[in-house]
C-alpha cells in the first residue's frame, strides 16, 4: 500500500491522449487518490517536431484536468526516441532537464518510478539516477511490438532484461508475458487491463452515428494501431452477419 501522499514518476512510452491507455489510466487514478504524479512523455525527435509543424499540429501539452498530475516532456532527442542513434547525447540532455525538474517540484528521492517502455531504462535513465527509489516495470506488451527492425529490437531486449532484474516489482498484462517474466523475476504479478465503466454507462446518450446500426453492436474503443488483431474483427463479422462492428479510435500512431 502506498504511503499517504506518495510521489510517482511515470516514464511513459506514449503521449497523453484522449484514448486513455493503461499507464495514463493508472497515473490518473493515483492522482485522484491524492498522490503527486509526474507523467513524463517520450522525448520529441527533431523529425517529429518538423513533421508536426508541417502538418500544423500543436505540440502543446494537453490539460489533464487533474490537479495532482504534472504532465511533462523532456528536451528533444536528435534521432527517433525509440531506438535513437544519439542515446549518449539524449541521456545528457535528459539528466540536465530532470535535475532542474527535481529542484523545481522538490521531488522526493523516494518517489516511486514507474516504466512501461523498456527503452527508457539503460538508455536514458538508470539506477544511478534513482538509487533510493522503488522501481516498477509494467510490461504492457512484447518488445517486438515497439521495434521496427532488429537493431531496435536488440536495444529493447537488452533494456528490458536489465529493467526486469533491477525492478522491485514487475507487472504483466497477459498470461504469456507473465510466464516469461516470472521465470526471471519472482516478484512478478499478473495485472490484466480493465475498462473505465463510467465511460460506457447505460445512461449515456447514444451517438447519432450508432442509432441506426443493426443490433447487436460489437464495439472496440482504443488505438487502431498495427498490433491490433483485425482478423478477429473479420471473424466476428463472418460469424454474426446481422450484427454491426464498430471500431472507434485513431488509425495509426505517429513516430516517436
């Protein structure tokens, strides 16, 4: 059980967005319970910044609506954050930024560190930066999901191996991941994903787009990225030809 008004530093592999993912949902719940949460997004790459300007997309951090959450983004990465070729420089920039952050917010040396993207560990941060902090690794998927090529996969797997061994607690979202991690770290726990029931309450107004659709409706709400099993939706449609399949969410993730 967390101490009253504990502090947590969330090192996320994803930006804060309206489609609340696991790390974002956990951070929000800790904040609602009175804990101070520092949610650190991935470092922006130069390419990402240029792309955003070209598309006229705002790089401003959104308002989380929660007073105990501090949404933060560190200094830029020269190369793509995930599997960057400039990791040494990225690390120096981050340490400089985080040193100022610690002083500004008076972050405790005992703040709990949460990581859901293995790349952070051993490339940007490590135990030297957090010698007295409890470390939680939340394994939300296999490293292959985040790796566009074998070079990045190798970086990810090396980082994850070190992270698992040095973490105080390891969490896994699925049984297959749990079995794999449990063989390395005894303090591994299966914590599957859940649903924010309030978002789908029966008293919610039905959107106009859904009113005329055939029933039953099978729905999926979330990021429609390449790792989603779209074949499962096709099978569902084949087996329930008089139903409707509704997918709600962004079509693809932008490069980090």
